[in-house]
C-alpha cells in the first residue's frame, strides 16, 4: 500500500511538472570547473568581507569598552582583543557559509586567531590573524579542540594572570623569524558586554543588556563614517551601562504593558486595515506605534538618556565627535516619519538638536579642564584607563 501511494505521488508530481511553463530562450550554462572556480572566488570574498565588517565594528567598540570600564562597575572582564575560531566555528563570523565551504577557504588544522581588534592587547603584542594557537600558558591545545574550548582557555589565561602566554605557529613567516614562537599578551580590563554584528539588513542596532548588536544594514549605511558608527555603538553601550533593557522590562510588567501591548497592536492593526481599505493609508504603522507606546512606557526618555551619555562615552574614549549629528540626517532620510513621529524614540530633529547641546557641554568641560562625567552620573569605581596619558602616548 505504501509503495502504491509513493508511486501515485510520483506520477502526480511528474504530471504537474509536465504541465509547468517552459523557457522561451536558451541561457548559457557554465561548465562544472568554471562554476567551481566562481564558487571559490565568491565564498573567499564573502568570508573576507564578513571578517572585515566584524573587525571594524569590534575595533570601534574596543576603546569605548576599555576607557569607560569605570562606569561599568563590576560588569567588567579581562580581554585580549581577539577572536579564536576553527573551520567548524568560523560560520559564526560569516553566517551562511557551511563548514565544508569554510574548510576549503580556511584550511587550518586547529584553533587559530580569526580576528584581531585594532588597538587591543593581541595586536600590540604582535599576534596576527591566521596564527595557529599551539599552547596557552604552557598547556597544549589539541588540534581537534573546538573554538569554545580554546576561547574558555584564553579567557581563563586572561583572568588568572598578568599575561597570557601563547605559543603560536605562523605560516608564510618573515625571513629570520621562527615559524613557532611564544608571545605574551597582557590583558586589558573592559566592560564585559559582548559586541557582534547581527544578520538583519535593517538600519538599526540594539542591546539586550548583555550584547551590543550592530545590524549589517546600519554598518553598510555608515561604511564611510567611523565617527557616526562609534556613536551608535556608544549609544547601545549607554543603554547597557544604565540598565535600560532591565528597566524597560520592569516598566512593561508594572504598567501592564505586557498585556496592553498585544491589545494595542491588534487595535492598531485593525485601524491600519480600515484606513488602507478606505484609501487613506497612514504614513506610519498604527499597529507598531500602538504596541510600542503601550509596551514600553518611558522608552523615548531612555533613548534621550542614551544619546546624552553616548556622546560622553565617545569623548572619554578619545573619539572624534566631528559631524556626528549627521547620523540623524541618515535616520531622517531613511525614515522620513521620524522627523515628526515619536513613540519609542524622540524625533530625529530633537535628537540632533539635543546632541549639539551635549557636544557644547562636553567642549565647555574640556576647556575648563573638568572631568567628563555626564551630569548626574558618577563612576562606579576608580578609572582603569588614563585618557589624557593615552593621547600623549598612543602605545
């Protein structure tokens, strides 16, 4: 009976395929070797592109995390400023590529340094991307060790001592240098919030209180503007430092927003449909606006505070705040409704104007030689990084 049913399904599928419309032209078909070469070239390029995007975002985040550690209190960690990977784990850095693809593109025989943060301890110590990690603090790392195991060992080495001692093997080495060498990496103390690049093409970023996530659409939109992207990362860091995600969750529970949000969303959706049927489609989604307004009371106020603190975080990290208000020009161009509509965020004109006032405030404090603390916010412990000394001595 099962065989008869399978035969019936196959016959039905064949009949359906035979009834489908065919092509009107005869497109050329590349041969197998040409296609193989094309796949290799595009996958290698995709891997390099994704790594460069990760490197850029993490490198812009590093000084913010390091030089504002005193505002993070106990939420800090020791870090080396590198990402370790294996053939199996590299897909987390280049989402969409399969392990078998990565084995061909990254032919390493064990855990290796996949990414180095610019300005971090690993770079200063002389590590390079591609270095194969053989030992960590004298303990051998097996060739079949996973990236997770290697990362845990590196984290322990950074936490337990003043330096992490790595033995590495480097391919295509410089003449006169040994292929296997030992490198000492003194860790730095940073805010412990992880930084990563998401997968959505939206022009947006977010934090859940543990991670700072920059979406590829935003990174791409700010491809030529490191200053603005640094401000975005600082904005999410400010949310995390100020515990905004936790506060918003609490407010949603206390205010009943967790119950009112779905109701407001449903009502707004019905209104959207009604207006669309009458030919009067609203310039904004009433469903999304209603849900955001009901679910997250004071959400716009938290965004104002994050904008304010973010500018200070950049300044304290020695960053460049020139023309950063152009960020809100981008938001206004991509979402014109943001110039007049405010629910979860203030309007873009309000944010741009407030940022200029904040920059004036920072400039006045710098001119007077005052410490750069946002008004009302105090350090949770002693600073671990001297910004003025860093400006005089880049090393």
